[in-house]
C-alpha cells in the first residue's frame, strides 16, 4: 500500500505562558502511507503528546496543517473533526480515559454500539480475550490494575477497526511480558488490517519495531529522516 494516510506540514504549537509565548512544537513535517508504523520518541516534555493530539485532530496547531484519510483536519470545526475521528481513528490516551461506571466489556462495546454494530458484544469479548482480559469482562476500571485498564483502552481503540491507531505510551504501565504481548497485538493489527500505527513510546523495543521514527527535543524534530 502506498496511499498517503497522514500528512503533517509545518506544524507549530505556541501557547501563552507567564513568561511570554512558549513554543512547544516547531515546524514539524512528515508523511505516512497507509500501513506504515511510526514511533514518536523524546524525553518528557519534548512535545510528544502535543503532537499526537494535533495529528488526531483533538487539538489545533498554531500554524501548519494536518491531512488525515483525505480530510484537512485543520480546516474543520470541532464537530467535523469528531466525525473524522469516529470514522478513521482509534486513540489510546496516556491516562486511558475509560468510563468509570461501565465495566470492561461495556467500555469496549461502546464505540461498536455507536457504530451500530450488532456483533458489538461478541467482538468486544473477543478483543478483551486477545489482550488477556477474558476473565475481567465485568470489572469496572476501579476494579482493574493500571496495566489492565491500559489493555481495556487498547481493546477499545481497536474495536472499530480504525485506519489509524494513535497510542500514547501503550506499553507504559505494563511489565515487559505483557508489554511484549501488546506490541505483538499492535503489529498483528498493522499486518492483518493495514492499520497505520502512530505510537508515542519510551520503550526502545517497541520503537525499533516501527518502520519510521521521529525524535523530538524541546518541540523540534531532531532525527534526520526525510519528511
Ligand atoms: N496547553 C498547554 N499550555 C502550556 N504548556 C503546555 C500545554 N500543553 C503542553 N504544554 C507544555 O508543552 C511541553 C510538551 O508537553 P507534552 O505533553 O507534549 O510532552 P510529552 O513529550 O508528551 O511528555 P511526557 O513524556 O512527560 O508525556 C511541556 O513542557 C508542557 O508543559
Ligand atoms: Mg506525553
């Protein structure tokens, strides 16, 4: 596959602060093809989560633009961006963002039900089994460990078979064995369905499994790959 699925052009993000304007991302450009995998790495505070939010249309840049699955996100309003996300994007947040009053199964079913899928329950159960939580279906987030919540969040992000899966530290709270299983699952999805992966990670092994790498330092891209 070689169609472009995600393009960033001259992305910058400047936020106001008490010391004046603070540049948290500067002039970042790259292009990904469908089925690619990209690792975004860099130290804490280098702008990784900020970049992920801009690429997924959760936030808007101060300048530059993002094209996702043929849509120019930066030209759309919030509702339009939400629709593009619902159709094409899965997102695993650094803080999981599971719904506290729904159990694991219901959390994963939700996007499928919103999508009108009649096999929502069956598919959610399969996904949770795949992340090793077949025995935790009726547990609410509070009854799950951090790593288990992370796996529910990953199952939920996979659920609607997104074209692009964004994940902020998908193995960050997991022991090395479980982290490896989650990595395997991400790349199985990448291979089986051509899902494009965009991963923020401190996990060197996971970063090395990705075809592409962007390294940030103080909001600047410091690797020397071609855009
Ligand atoms: N809305 C905002 N207002 C002011 N500063 C912000 C805002 N969002 C992010 N920042 C700052 O921008 C920098 C980059 O933040 P970001 O969350 O992208 O870092 P990160 O690379 O994901 O770090 P970590 O690895 O710790 O998650 C940080 O110094 C942060 O304090
Ligand atoms: Mg972050």
